[in-house]
């Protein structure tokens, strides 16, 4: 591999990267868990100073993703059955994740007809009782899914829209630019 003589801006993430062989170096990865994981979609592409082809593709993909997320939201608003989304702690990775789990009605209370529901009790010990609802099982599932919609999906759409706006602003008056020589 040739040594980079210049740097250019990634079309996708907007970060300055070296350009071995005239293409962006591999970037956007992590070795957090002891192995190489992930990479920026713009890695190995042309720099922003020379092209916007990857940006146009990414904008299109983001718009398609927004449509899919909006469709998922509409489906979750009328979901039936005993599955719902719950924000849970993943002990292996040490992070909070959204998990699609089974909802089970555990106990009915006579006081105001409150019902207790448990989510994925086999997997998570302690604190499994999600909450009390004066509702049917179907209403409980819809309520859990509402937390997922508001806590994740609506935020996902906002991030995608923000990214699209940033990229559209970058390419609005785009002209080829000058690459930056690597300092020796």
C-alpha cells in the first residue's frame, strides 16, 4: 500500500482522513472489545473534495430508513399478541438495549382492576415487574411499545432527518476542493 501524501474529508462522517492510493483510509471502527469492529461507509471512497456520490446514496438510504421506521411505529401502535419492546440491561455488553420480549399477565388485583405484567421473566432476574396497568393484556403491550416508540424510534427518525439536513447543506453549493498535503 502506498503511503498517503494527502488528506481529505470523508463524505459520510465528515472527518479528515489520510488518502493512501487516493482513497480514504479505513476509519470509523472500534477495537473496544478486543477485535476490529465496524467501519465508516465512506472508508475507501473518494474524499468530499473530489466527489459527493456516496452522500447522495446515503441520503437516499436514510430517507428509505425513515419510511421503514414510520411504518414500524404504525404497526406497533396496533400490535396484538403478547410481545412488546422493553429497555433492558445487557450484562454481557454492559449497556442498555431494546429487546422484544414476551409479556405475561402475572396477577390480577381486585383494587381498581389493576393487573401486573412481567416481561421476559426467564432471562432477567429481580425487578421484572414492569408496572401495574388498569388495562387488558393488549393495552399493556401497546403501552410498553409506546415507550419504545418514544424512547428509540422517534429519536432514530430525528437523527436521520438531522443527518440528511447536514449532508444536503454540505452538497448544496459543492465544488471540487483542494486536498491537504500530509505534514512530514
